[in-house]
C-alpha cells in the first residue's frame, strides 16, 4: 500500500512542475469576483462555500481546471472557472495559498471553541474521538486507508496536490465525502470523481463521515468568522435617505423611484446595491483612467463627476431599496433555452448559472438582476459586451459569452430576461 501511495505522490509532483508560475499580486485583483462566496480573506462566507485561505496553490489550480473541463461538476463553479486562463488560475492559486499566512482568522478561532454542534440527522451522534481514530489509523478490516497518509497531521497536507483539510468548514468536508462516495456507488454517474478518494469514501458509513467532520471541526474553528459575516449580507451599506436626497439629478433619465420611462435607460429600482455601487465606481474609473479601465459611457461620466464614494454608496442603497415596475415582455422558446441551458456546442454558458432562475442575479457575487429590466437596455448592453465597448465585467465573464451570441439570440434572450420575475 505504501508504494502505491508514494508513486501517486511522485506522479502528482511531476504534474506540479508543469503548472504556470503564479503571481499572487495579480491573483489578488482577479480574486475580487471570488470574494462574494470565498470571502475577501479566503474564508467562505457561508458553510456552503469552502475556505481557500492557505490552501495549496497546486490543488486550487487543479480544481479550477477540473471545474472548467467538467470533470468536477458544480453549477456554481463551472461558469466561474470557464473564463479563467492557465495564467489566471496560477495567479489565483498563488494568491489564496498566501492569504492564509496572515492568520486573519486567528482572532475568530480563539473564541470558537464552544460553537454549538451542527444539527446532525437525529439517529447519528457524531463522535470526534472515533473520527480522530479513523483519520489517523484508518480501518484495515474495512479497507479504509488512514486519511493522515495523504492529508497530513490534523489536516495539514504536505503534498501540494492534496488539499489541506484543516481550516475548512466541517459541513463542506462532509458534503465532499458524500460526493466522493456517491461517485463510487453510482458507477461514476454522479458525484465527484477522484480515484483515491472514491476508494476511501466508498467504505465510509454515514456515521464515519459525521465522526470525521466532528474531528476536523477543531482544526477548522473558522465557523464563527463565517457566521459573523453572514449577518451583514442583506442590510444596506449605504444610507437610503441620504441617497434619496442626492438622486435629484438622476430623475430625468432614471425616474424618481428608479423605474426609468425610457427603454434605453436602465431601471435601477430593485437592483442590488453591490452591483449599482460597482457600476458607479466603474463609470468614475473610466473618467479617471481616460477610458482605459472601468465602464465607459459619456452620459453617465458627466453624472458621476460631482459624486463622492459615499454619495455613490448612498445612491446605490436608495435605488436598491425601490420596487421594480413590471415589464410587458413575454417568454419565448429560443430565449428560454439559451437562458436556462446555454448552448454547449457553441460554448455559451447558461445565463441562469449567474443571473438566477428568477433573473434576480446574486448580489453577493456581483451578478445583476436582469428580471423586469427594459428589453432595449438589455440588448444594448449585450451588444456592448460583444463589441467590447463595455469591458468592466470581471475576468471577461460577460464579454466571452456575448461574443458568441447572434443578433437573433440577443433579441430572444433579452425578451426572455425581461419577462422574468
Ligand atoms: C457564487 C459563489 C462562488 C463564487 C463567486 C466562486 N465560487 Fe468557488 N466554489 C463555490 C462553491 C459552492 C464551491 C464548492 C463546490 C462543491 O461543492 O464541489 C466552490 C469551490 C471552489 C474550489 C474548490 C475548493 C476545494 O476545497 O476543493 C475552488 C478552488 C474555487 N471554488 C475557486 C474559486 C475561484 C478562484 C473563484 C473566483 C474566480 C471562485 N471560486 C468563485 C462557490 C463560488
Ligand atoms: C491516497 C491518498 C488519500 C487518502 C488516503 C485520503 N485522501 Fe482525501 N483526498 C485525496 C486527494 C488526492 C484529494 C483531492 C481530490 C481532487 O483533486 O479532486 C482529496 C480530497 C479530499 C477532500 C475534499 C477536500 C476539498 O477541499 O474539496 C476531503 C474532504 C477528503 N479528501 C477527506 C479524506 C478523508 C476523511 C480521508 C480518510 C477517511 C481521506 N480523505 C483519505 C487523497 C487522499
Ligand atoms: C441624461 C440621462 C441620465 C442621467 C441624468 C443619469 N443617468 Fe444613469 N444611465 C444613463 C444611461 C444612458 C445609462 C446606460 C449606460 C450604458 O449604456 O452603459 C445609465 C446607466 C446607469 C447605471 C448602470 C445600471 C446598470 O444596470 O448597469 C447606474 C447605476 C446609473 N446609471 C445611475 C445613475 C445615477 C445614480 C444618476 C444620478 C446621479 C444617473 N444615473 C443619472 C443615463 C442617465
Ligand atoms: C459567469 C457568470 C455570468 C453568466 C454565465 C452570465 N452573466 Fe450576464 N453578467 C454577469 C456579470 C458579473 C455582469 C455584470 C458585470 C459588471 O460588473 O458590470 C453581467 C451583466 C449582464 C448584463 C448587463 C446588465 C445591466 O444591468 O447592465 C446583461 C444584459 C447580461 N449580463 C446578460 C446575460 C446573458 C444573456 C447571459 C447568457 C447568455 C449571461 N448574462 C450570462 C455574469 C454572468
């Protein structure tokens, strides 16, 4: 057994050597879009999002490739990885590997010892001591290799292609073990594929998985940091009342309540505050960089000139707090197909992955609401992403997609998006 593991490690080591050289500084700016889920400091914002802080760069790159290539299936990560180049991946890996070194979670973990146990299925009472034994010794009689051989003492793996399990959400660990197991027990039809892990997880019972999750909780201890963050998600950052005061100059085009009457001008009502704030900052950035960066628009450039960053945050909060007016657009088949399923043959990612089933986007990730938006405005924006005149989308997420859309696609999908609520 030892020899098999060793050769696996050597094989992986070779793979590591051919990876592109990562630049952590470049990775930091590319990671802005990841922060919504994986946290600005690499600590997942909820239990569903894995921590990446301190994770091995090689492992991060390998996973990003797997999400992009489809060998690791996840509807959220697939579109995130689809647009990353090898260099982007290497930069992101370098960034996340180093971000943990600052110890930004230390203060939170110090007081996390008394975190209440997750509500496990009633029949199973997780036992950390059993988990520790299984982790460190395995169970030869059941063919379970000790996790420590590959993941290291207390989950700090010394092999760069094997993930660290310390500093990870226990919920995420349990989910992944179930995914690996599912792959093994479904003849590879579902779940997460990895030869080593499928073999190990196939023999784990639900009780084993709960025990291991419980044992790894202690090294993780990052739960409270994640919980503390969750509470701010939905509150407005800006001041709605101050934003309203500032909005007088916007009324001519966007209306007092943010529901513009002119179909070329976007509705701002009900749009996410994060997204609106980013757009305003991007319009300003274009002015500041002579249209080299940011979002270029001569009309909005004039509008934002007198605004401070605080004003922008308050305006964003005000319009986000308004209710969007209904759209008369109707669903159509071509639009629905593109939106819901994309087009694998033409390499078009389904819009639903980021803009959501109801067109409500994902505020935390910076994905805008497009439901009930004016059809004309949506079409104009798709055209701008296609010809590159709008280039403020992180990692070219929208430009890469729009480049593959025909005029007919745009008409249909814009109608469909506007009909969503
Ligand atoms: C909208 C939320 C979201 C965003 C934004 C996001 N991710 Fe993820 N990410 C996830 C989820 C959910 C998973 C877990 C998937 C699973 O369960 O297999 C994940 C998993 C990962 C993993 C695998 C971690 C592991 O331990 O195996 C890596 C690496 C990763 N993401 C990197 C990134 C990078 C880099 C970005 C930015 C370019 C990014 N993610 C943006 C939600 C997100
Ligand atoms: C022979 C080596 C080996 C053994 C033994 C092993 N693992 Fe793994 N494990 C891996 C590798 C390699 C991966 C990364 C899989 C990939 O690249 O997708 C992994 C991934 C994981 C993940 C997913 C981590 C993430 O960030 O997504 C978990 C959880 C995990 N292992 C837990 C365990 C547990 C618990 C045991 C013991 C019962 C164990 N492993 C035993 C090699 C091993
Ligand atoms: C003279 C008309 C006009 C006025 C006045 C105006 N805007 Fe705009 N606004 C536009 C146009 C046109 C666009 C679309 C620009 C493009 O095509 O990229 C836009 C776009 C926006 C966007 C991006 C929306 C999205 O969905 O991406 C925001 C945010 C915005 N405006 C906020 C404001 C605020 C805040 C004010 C007041 C301080 C304001 N606007 C005043 C015409 C105007
Ligand atoms: C990988 C995630 C992702 C996918 C998939 C995606 N989008 Fe987007 N979309 C974004 C982001 C992010 C933005 C905002 C970019 C920015 O910061 O300005 C955006 C913006 C837009 C806008 C402009 C909205 C506004 O208010 O200005 C339109 C229109 C749009 N997307 C349509 C689509 C369509 C149609 C599809 C599918 C064919 C699609 N998107 C697929 C992430 C995505």
